[in-house]
């Protein structure tokens, strides 16, 4: 909130009952088949893409002149694959099992990818992502505090009041639990190590875009690695520093701003090039960064980045990033992603991935900000929202997000977007994991969403509510009874429905299912699972074409 009136510096804008009657059973003599697999609970599995979805990826911005190829593993490459790759330049992507294959001169990337796929190789474009901001710190909002100067004005962190951060901290104090958080990875434009507010708050980290290589069409590709994840020097300077500050700036030090975690530690993972906002991260740099964050033991991962759809289409999943996100979920990391900053394009990817918490932004009030992405079509809903500023909606900077920026730009800035909402959620997740270390990632997600304040159809981040839920979950039983209902639908009508019951063992994230008696044709499989103690529901769908018995048909669910 602005403390004095005047001109201001604005940071970059980044980031029941009823229903149709069941269809009649197949006629006698008609062949029928079975479909089986697993229902994946939230926080397990990776999205599988149809051929049409894979083809749609090529319409999105990607690094020209190259195709990502997944290594063959122990089985090695077959003769056909070796033949197609003969004479092709391959470059390994460190930190992943990917290689960059240079597209032959005169051939389109998509056509080259189709030849590779026909030879049995897993391929995809190298997609381009965009970056998507009572302690005694003067930024913490109190009537007798002036705030932090940005330009000629003074501002405070009014968003901390709105998300009830102080009440959450006080409850942890009463419980005798720490406010220091856990290792949180920030995959972004890098972090300014010289900023006083981040002193002793940073792990060494790594840069997965240490050089920009000129490729065809005057475009630059993000390549190279080194051990210096310093803030980018061009494009959106300070974006990563701002995100890190919301999570873990030095707090109660009498200077600057307060963070969600008072003694948090950030793992800076630079996945953008020096051109940041124009060059962007890529599938390769982001996958390597995610794998690195997991390997380094990050318990929370913040992704204030993403890409939207093209030509009115929703953003499809990036297969390689879906794998990395599933691996992060299986490693028990909480992954948080900004939903995006365009209201009509649907959720950006990776916010739309079921293994992340999708975070939207509210403006000055409790409704979605005019710029915040929101679901379209059959996309999953936003998991939670947090303040993101409202200058694009009202023209005033008074309620934009006060956070850090690169020291070369004055050290503090106002930012606006879902990029600033997401780290508030990440910071709270880190706070919960530090205070209640026995909680799993799924339980932290549940504490955040169940503890949120409900308004205008949205869950608004509430730190005190999340702490209360986390406290309750620490005494919840480890084994949970479940009821799973799986249904095959065709033409809007149910063909067959089957109910499965049992008890989840500790750490179990998938339930087996099978459906029988399906005639050949197209079906939509729906799964709805209800867990007890505490009550929780999740649901998901998947389309299948049945022409024989099918196995391994997994259905990903989300809350």
C-alpha cells in the first residue's frame, strides 16, 4: 500500500442425483473388452499426451532449428533410429536424459520430429517459457511505519495483512514452532547475491542458461551451465530477486521488507538467459533446473513462469516438464506455479499441470484481478489465489506488491502479476514444512487449500488458516479409507460404473481399477475418489479408444 502520494516506480508486469440414463448393454454376441490401470491421486504421475496434443506443441513458441530427443536408455537405439540420426548433430542436455538434435538444413523442425518419432524416438519441441511478485521491517504494514521508498513515494506490504501472515506467525510462536521455513528453489531469472536483504539466505545454486547461442532466424537459444545463478542483466531484471525476497528476505532486521519465512533459505536456479523476458527459459533449461532442485533436496519449488496457448487454443502440457514435475511430486516436493497474466487464454503451463499448485491473483479486492489467468474449457480450477497488485485494472500503484529488485535498480520495486502471488503461496508452504516437518507435500497442499479464506468462488491464501490446518493434520491417521468410483461414458451416458473401496497405506498415491464389458468405440473414463480422516475428494477424466483389451490406462486426478 502506498504510504505517501506522488509519482512511483512500477516494476515490470510479468507474469448428486439425476443425470442421463445408462446406455444399453452391448447386444448378445458383440465382442467386449476390458480397460484397466491406476487412478493417480493428486501429487502422483505425469500427464500423458495424445498425438493431437503433441502436434499442438509445435504451434507454440520454441527454439528454432532443434528438436529435443529423449535418450533410449539401456536398450540403446534401434537400427531405424540410428539411420535417421546419421549425420545429425546431437548435444546432451546436462542434468536430464535429453539431447538436442539439430534440424537438417531445409527441413522444418516439425517434419524432422515426425521422422524421429516414426523411428521410435521420443521427441518434442524445446518450448520457450516466460517469467511470470510483527517484524520490525519498515515494509511491514503498521500505522506508525513510513514504509520503504520506491522512487519518490513510500510503500508497505499490505498483502501481508490481507493473507493474515502475522496471525500465522503468532500461532507458530504459541506452539513453539520455528518460522524459518525449508529449502525453497526459485526457478527464475537468477538472484542478486549482493542484495543486503538476501545475505545468508541463499544456497550456491546453479545457472542452466549461462550462454545464449544464435540460431536460425536471428533467434537465440538458451544453453550452457555454470555455478553462477546471478540475476539476469537484461530483459526483466530483478524478477527472480523479487520472487526470492517475498519468500525469504531477511526479516525482523529493522530494514526493508518482511518475508513469509523469517529465516528461510532459497536455492537460486537460473533458467532464463541474460535476455530473460525476450529469450526466455526453454524446456531443456527448465527440466534441468527442476531435476537439479529435486536433487538438491528442495522441499518447495516456485515457478513464476509459463506459456499460454496460441490462436485461441489452450496451452498443452510439455511432456518433458510433465515428467520432471511428476518426479518432483514423487520426491515429495511442493511445486507452485503462477497461473499467467492474460485473462482470456486459460491457465498457463505448467500451472495447468495436476502436480502443481496453480496460483491466480486478486487485485485490491477479493475478486480475480483483471489480468489474472483463469481456467477455460475443461481446465482444472485455480487451487488458490493471493494478492498480485491492481495497477493494470485501476491505474493506481498503491496496492501493488512491494518486494526486492536488483541492487543496481535501487533494491526495492513495485511489481504486479501472478508472478508475485505465487511466491506468497510458496513462502507459506515453506513456512508449514519447516514448522511441521512430518507433513507430506500432499498434506501441505491440503493445508493451504483447506485453510484458505473463501470469497467470490476463490480460495484466498490465509497463512493463519493454513497453520491451523497443518496443526490438525499432524494428528491425522496415517492410513486412510477410500471410496473410488470409476465410470465409462459414451455419448454423454454412463455405460458401466464400478466402485472400489479399501485403505491407503502410508505414501500410497495410486489405486488400481478395472472395467469390463466395453464394446469397441470411444469412451470417457471418469474417476472420483473420496478419502476419509480428513475428508478429501479428487476427480479426473481420460479419453480412450477401445478396440481390444487395454491395460496401463492411468487416470490422473486433482482436487
